[in-house]
């Protein structure tokens, strides 16, 4: 069939030489002659199975080389004659396909029925001819039909029926249908399976599998093995009509087909008809007769005034209900399996439930999530959905994955737009393959044999087939269907239904893990109480006391459209909690004598010491007194600017302070991170991510659970942000805060908070290095960090063994299958040698190229480490697993809080020490340090009581949930309550 993609991917395999046209033409004629000879040995498609197989293979080869020959011939004729050349080829090969299908019948009829519905992508010649296969195959003899009925039902035809039509209503691949009247006078249809069809179907499946294997070898980019494997598993079930009968009853019951119009209708109720089952056996099925119009009978549809748009929309809604609500759907929606009732209101009649698919609840949710992610353009949710359903990619391609998903759920197009649609599909695929080629540094020959999909789950094959069949159906009916609008309510219902149950209904709302203490037991009761009034969507709480875990609780769900339960290793975006981690990295660098607090930043950072910044020192940055709190406003100017690491550092270096350095403490809500990040990189000579791993991740053994900018591959563990709008709407009532910059006052915070979930749920932002606001972590990793800081850097004992999966068990930088993995099985030594050279070249590159953006850096980090099982080479020191103390400074607490010997480096009586927010008790005593984030997440420690706690949540509020939790825990442990969390209402914001 004509396809620029087909032409492009194969033309390079043949020399541009007239001789090949001659050779190919001769070869095609020779194979055609062989086929005609073979046909004499095969009668009606029921002959020797080996000759049957030979006919299938010979036709496949004939068609393949016929199109190859056309590709060569078009190079030597006028462009004006090329369309006619291809049209003749399509007509010629479509006839060949139809003739063989009619001759062989069996499974090939189903293949032809599927192809006949793809008017959106196939040439018209195929559609016109193959449409005949939907219900007009040659019937089996009446005597054969009667013998089957009598054998299966145990009675004679005269006893069973008062009337039985000799001519079938329709003949299909597996059976034919006759109209009849039962002895009791009821009008029915009788579906009778063809004799011997089981052996034929099973043999055809083997042949189809062999052809698919051959195509995958000849044209590796067309690998349909997952599809044929799933078909091999499901197709034999169609041969038992008892199964079909039960399937029919189930779908009819799920869709509420027997409810009366007077009954209350839900928004997702569908209006379709399904015939009742009267009787069944393995090979005979008797159903209620429904008088209807076939979808291909356009004249009758018009005569009855049928609204074709409405009919196809209702069919689409019925399938959306089956897939997303019921998780049990008919996998064969070709036009022959539908009628339209003649009586008004005209409704679709759904037939033939032999091929059905049952989805597990998690898979149903993953499919719904994939659909909504496509509708919203949410790359994080899409990659997460892929991981949940078992679809694995060999490389990180979020943009291409989204484009493919959007293409899959695209609106249907009428058949007269098929060529335009086909061209668009080919162009999109060409662009995607170009991206893959550039990303993997492949030659044109290599990219042709590269399949970006590492694992394609069989469970979604039938789902994909249904979507494509529905699209083909709408094209045949010449209507346009917007799937994103019609199917969305059904996809939303499955996710929102699971989420809205809450703790009072869902016994597993709190993650099943042992209770570490009495206070944890009381905490869980509080969480249930708050969850019941919709104050919590998803949450983690972890606390240490005296170096031991006393609380480790996870509860709720990962997001508004993600009903998966929160796990101990789930990753939450924590906003300004990140500052406390970034500050710890600065202190680590000072402790390792690579940096000094009183160093002038301009002496460390080339280009920084200008425009009034000449006197800014490191301690000014940490104490929020550098005067650069409003150096630039990326959120107001261009929110995506925060993803560009180099540009942000440049803006900081070019900026001017608003106040005299050291004179006024004003919260640097975003610039703090880039100031610290620039200092870290220039002082150490390493990249930010390297320092994070070396200073915190590896010593604490919290791999995979604390990031500042996530790497590709962790999307399935991410929590998604949403807003508690009732809480945040109280922000305007709060007066001006002098310690906050003008761009971060309460009214401005409300505007920012409203846009933050959308912005920080995007993949580009999540992957960006934003050291002031883009931390992603679990509560247990954050609590362990503060437990170590509470003890002066002493690494706590291993985390609670009851917390599963174990803390630190994830690979910090997940591994994608390399090109070697994808090609080794089918490529020779030459290709393997090429790939080994590539791997060597990659290893010789730096982890991060300083000219790359932060997102590119993370991607490069994944690619560079894929050959070493995901282990990051961040340091030449291999002794990090033996580290027992992160700091050697015995006065490190004074350094954190800006007290004692370090008091001269901070503004007196300020809220901040050196990078950390000071934690004071209600009586004003300084008890510890930490940092909270906008929306409620927090982490801090009380050094006097050796207590640390971390709370991560995804429903952003003014801190009321967090305050309630901390008040309970501190009360139960009899330790001072931090002043920030002691407000009586518990609803005032914790602004950090």
C-alpha cells in the first residue's frame, strides 16, 4: 500500500538501477505462477494445511516484492503518472488479498475485516474490496448447519424450531447466522459455528505469527509481535459460544441495557441495545432477534432518518464505558457487529461478544490515566501510566511519547481525508525517528533496526485494536469523532471514583506497615480524621527520636487523577523544603575546606563581582541578606525560565542588589537556590547533582528518594500536586509581611500558588535543577537527613526494616536499555563492535556538559550511566558507604543556626541562620532548625531533644494539616512545640 514511510524505509535497500525493476517484476510473476499451481491442490480453503500455509506465504512475498518493484519503477516515470502507478498496485494487491481471504476463510477473514475498517489510513482500493468480508462470505451448506445444531442441542430441527430460514442473514469468519422462530413462537437468530474451523483458526494463527516474524526481520520498524501474541492468546476463546453467551450477558448487565427509561440515569449511562441470550452450546448460540439496519446500508440509514453522527458517538460512549468503567469490553467492533434499530429513537445494537478482554483494576486505572495524560499534555502522568501498565521504553523520549499518545487518541477523520491523515502519520513518525537517531547517535541503517519499545504489554493490544477499529468505523460512516471529549468522563470516573472513597471507606487508605510507637498509632487516627474531611489527598510522615524511627506512615493517593496509594518510597514535590538540603550542601563544602563562609562570592564565581555585588559574601547568601531577593522574577516574566540553569546563573551574575549586603534580611524565595548553586559549582569544580550525591545521598544511603530535579525513569513514583482552594483563598486576608519581598507577599503568593500545581507538575520543571524549590523526596529520606543533622552529622542506623521497599534500595539514576540491548539479539559482530565504541565514547564524557540545560544534563546522566547498571560515577572515592559522620566540625549546629562563633555572620534576631530557618519554641528559645515549603511540606529537627520530623503532602494548603500533625506529635513526646506550628487555628500559613 502506498506510504511515504514505506517507500522511504525500503528504498535504500535497493540500488537505483533499472535491472532491479526487471528482476522484481519477473520474480513477482514467477511467484504468481507458483501460487496458481498451488491453488489447484487446495479446494475451498480446506485442503492440506501445509499447502494452505504455502499460499499465505507466497502471497505475502508477492505483495512485498510487487510494492518494491513499484518503488523502483516510479523513479523512471513522470511524476504525473506516479499516482496512477500506485493506484493500480493497490487495486492489484487488494484483489489478491481478497481472493485469498475468501478462499482460505478462517482467521484471515478477521484480518480482512479489521483492515476494511481502517479507512483513515488505508488506500480506498483495499477498503472497497475488503468491506465485502464484514458479513457476505460464501455460506456453509444448510445440511451442515442443521447437523451442527442437532448435535449441539440434542434435538431435531423440527422440535427446536417452528421455522428456520434457509438463507443466512450473514456469514462471517467463524460462523453464520440464520433467522428462526422457536417452538414457543419467539423470533430468534441462530449463530452456528463452521465445522472444522477450530483447526483452521489455530493453523492460521501459526501462519500469521510466522509472517509477523518475517516482517519484523525484513522491516524491523514494523514489529507486530506483541499484537499477534495477544491475538494467539485470546482468539481461541471465540470458538466457545458458551463463553460468548456469558460475555454478552455481562456486557448487557454492565451497560444497563434492560433498565427502563423511567429509571434514574447517570451522566455516564449509555443508550444501546444488546440481544438477550436464549440458549448456548460450544458451537451454537441462540439470541433474541432485533430488527436493525446494517451500518454499511447507507440508503436505509438515510431513509429511516438515522443520525449517523449520534449513532457512532453512542457506540464510542458504550466502548468507553466498557473499557474504563467496567474493565470488560468487546474487542471486535467492526461494522458487521453493529446494527441500528429501525424504531425511533434509533439506537445502536451491539453484536458478537466472542472476543472480549477483561482488565485488572490497576490496568484499567493506568489506561484511564494514559488517556487523561494525553488530554492534558501531562508527560509525567503519561510516563507513569506507561510504567504502571508495563510499557517500557529503551530511552527517555517524553515529547515523542506524548506525540504518539496524542496521535493514538486523536479525533477520527472522514474517509475522504485518508490520504491527508496518512501523510500526517508518516511525517510524525519520520520526525520521531529523526529524534531517536540524533539522541542515540545512530546511523540511518541502525535507526531503521532500532525499536524504542523495550516491552509492550499484551494486555493493551486488544485495547489498541478497539480504538483503531472505532476510528475506522467513524471514517467509514464519514463522521468526525472527538475521542478526548466523548471518552473523558468515563476515564475520569474510574480515577475519581477510587480517589473519592477516602479513609472512611477504603481500609487501605493508610499504607499497610507496622506501627512503631503509640504516637504513630494516634497520628494515624488523626490522618484518618483529616482525610475524611478532604484535607488530605496524599501524605507521608516520618519522625526520629534519639536516632531511631518512631513514625513512618504513608496514606492517601498520589494525585487527583492518580488513585494509586502513597507508598513509603513515593516522591513528593516539597518546594522550599529544598533550601534546607541545598544549605546542607554548602556546609558540607565548607567542612571539606573547599569554601569559606566569609569568602567574597565574586572571588569564587567569575563575573559575579559587579553591579554592586562586590561585597556579597557566602554568609550573606545563606542568611538571606545579599539584597538579591528580587534579582529577577522568572515566575512573572517567563515561568519556564526556571528550567534553564545556565540562563538563571547568568541573570544572577548580571543583577544588582536592592539593599546593602548584610543590612536587611529579606526572603530569597527563588534566587537563594541559584546563588547557592553557582557557589557550589564554582567552588567545587563539580556539577550540582554530583555534589548532592556525594554530600548527602550516598552517606545517608537514601538513593532514589531525594532529588533536586528528578532524573528520567522515576515518574511512576511521583505524587501530583493539587490545591486546597478553600484554605488558600484565606491568603488575601493576611497583612503585609516585612520579611518577604514585594513579589512574594500574601496576595502574590495566592497568584503563584494557583499556578504552581500546573507548572510544577510538568516534566520539564520537575527535571530542572532549581535548588530553592524543586526538591522531590520521600518523608523518610528527609527525616533521615534531619536526624543526621540533629546529631551533628552522625549517620543514623539503617532505617526501619519494616518500611518496604527498603530505604535506599532504588537505583538513584534509573537505567534505560541501551542500544546494545535492543539490537544484540539480531545483529552481527559488526553492529556490536560499533555499539561498544559508542559506549566507550559515552563513558569518556563528563557526567554533565556545562553547556547543557539542567534537563539535558539529567538526560545525559542517564545515558552516560546506562552501561554501568545505573551507578553514578560522582567521585573517585569509593569509601562513601563507610562514612559515619557527614561533618567534622564539632560546632556544626552553631554554623547551621548562626549562633556562637558564627553569630557574627548573620543578622541578629533574624528568622534565618546560615541557610536554615531557625526553629524557636513558644517561649522564644532556639531549639533547632529546618525549612518548610509553600503548601505544607516541612522538615526540621530539635537538637536538644534529638528529634526530627518530615511531612510531605500533595494537597497544598496554608499549613493547617502540617500544624495539626506536629502539635499532636510534640504533645505526645512532651517536647517544645515550634512557634510556627503553635497557632491556635492551625490554618495560618507557614510561608517559606
